[in-house]
C-alpha cells in the first residue's frame, strides 16, 4: 500500500471515529442538560495528564480536543466516571449533580450515548439504501464455484470449485456473505461438487481458528486477471497484449484468479494462445510464451469492486433499488442483521475458551484497516454504520466503566430501592477500567503480532 493510500485510510478512520465519538458524547450531554445537570467537560479524545490540543470554556462547560485518540468523554458533575474525581464526591450532593437526579433520569443520561449510536446508524442506512440501493453478486453467478484457502479445505473439507448451496440451513443468495455465514454459521455447509450434493460440518471453533491462521479471506469468489504491466525485459514484451486488458482464456481454458497460476504451471515452457478482452467488450487472441517456471512475466492484478466487475461484464451484479419510503424498511432489515451479527460476535468472544474467537480481536490498527486506501464515500458510510453499531453494542456490556455497567447499577437501584454506596461504585469503576485496559492491551498486542511480527 502506498503512503498516500495509508494517509487516506487513516483520514477516513479519524473522520468516522470523531463523528461517532462527538455524537455519542452528545447523547450523554443533551439529556444531562435537559435534566439541569452540570456538565463540566465535553472532550473529543482524552486530555491525559491535563494536556489538550484545544480547549475553550463556554458557560459552565469546557469543550476541547485531547491529544490521546482513544475515545472521548463528558464529565458530568457528581458522577463516578473515568475521571475518578473523588474530591467532588466527598462533598454534599448538590441539586445540579448527577447523583442528585432521579434514577430514571440517570438511566436516560447513561443510555443516551448508545441510543444516539443506534439512531445514527439507522439514519445513515436509510440514506445509503435510498442513494445507493443494495448491490450484490448473486450466488447463482458463481458458475465456477468458490476459491477456498488450504486452511479451510483442511478444517471443513470445502474445495475450490464447490458451488455453495446453503450454510447453516439458510440458502445462500448473496455471494458476498459466504465468509460471514460460515464464521457465524452452525451445522453444515451444503455444496454442489461436480453435480453431487455434499454436506460438510462447520467446527464450533471455526472463528477462533480462522483468527489464529489469519487468512485475509478464506473463501473468495473467482475474480478477473487483469494485465497491469508488461516489463520491457519480459519474454512477452512484444506479444502485443495491451495494458488493462482482462484474460478470458488460455488454450481454451477459462481464466480467473482461481486457476490462473495452476494453468500457467501446467503449460510451462509452452507458447500458448491467450484470449483477452477490454471494458468495451473488444476481444483479441495473442500468442503468449510461458517460461519454464510457469510464469508469463507480466504484472497482473484483479478487482473485487462490484461496479468494476459489472462494468467489465465479469459478473452480472444485481442491485435492489428503494424509494425513500422503502428505504426505511430496508434499513431496518440491515440494521437488525448487523445488530445480530455484533451480538453473535460478542457471544463468540465470551465463549472464547472453546471458540478461540479472542485471537481475532484487534485495536485501532485493525479498525483503521477496514477503510479504503482510496476515498470511497459508500465504503466510508458503510464502515461508519458498522462502527456506530459496534460502539453501541459494546457500550451496553455490563462492565463497570462502560455505559452498560453504569446502567446495570442504576437498574439494580430501581428494582431493589437500594442505591450502591459511592465507595462501592468507585471500586467497581476501577475494576472496570482495569478490565478495559487488559482487553485493549490484548487487542493491541494481537495487532502488533499480526501486522508487524508474524
């Protein structure tokens, strides 16, 4: 990846993260102000050790940008939070403090952030459904089946060329969801293998094993082989093959990323007939040499962008368009599906002792890498939706220091009519903070190992 691509990827990540943090914290800020609770600070990122990049006090609230980009916060008077302001808690409760408010008001303030996360994700999805619709490659388009990594061939028994029919009892309609369906699926994968129906069991710990082996995409769809460059020193420098043309066949064998390498190896040392075509649909045949090592000495590439695959006619990409009114229903379906996926992933992490899913955890490095190295608004909003829902789901976990932890203690108070002591809440906050730091360090360590050591 080029330096420019990394900068664009990081820029999109920071823009998305900043948007989500500001709106999440506003979700706490607004109900706090609505219930006449004093908000002392509103920060994007953390002003660790009292250092900030920018700050300005307006009214009773200090607004600022911290130097440590690990999140953000609002400091609400009279609330035991990450600031651990014990001195304030030693004073008598004041009417404007969080601890003086009714339990239901405190609950609304604490759940305001995740509520905004979910509402924001849904609103963005409505806009995306209306503007872009839903593009996908129908599973029926995979005439050559799927390409399967050696790892998955060993663990499940899938083979390159298998045509997947169903996963976990659900018919596969969208080819782009095959990987996710296998990771989250239970039961069997049913495939058509050269006309024979074959059922394969999915191991319960497949997500953990996948993370451990770290294949970027363990099931892929066949993609086009595109000529990017022919060096002057190549044995095919004078073949006449044009840059950006796509291989259609070699000696009448249809060519995709699934069989390109093996086809060349099989025909090593020969002069073959290669048929290529371009985006205009023009088609030409050329005489091409394959060296003794099974290489044509051309730089080739591919693409997995749906628009490009549709443009060159490699796949007939389908798109489901929605009216403005229909977009709300389509967004709801996508929203619920994403929520379920997130909850399933959390369950996999909780049961990591048998699934091994924790090995797949990542920190900001992994999150940044889900963004595109080229500026792509569709992908930007798509990733932002995913992160917003992820932020909401994770914050609902009943861990002290998270919104879900605060809500858990407030619900306990509302049910039992007994409020936990402030000393207990302080200790719980510290325990929660330690838990979160352990999780972060573990996830960061995974990233360092995967991206810089392995």
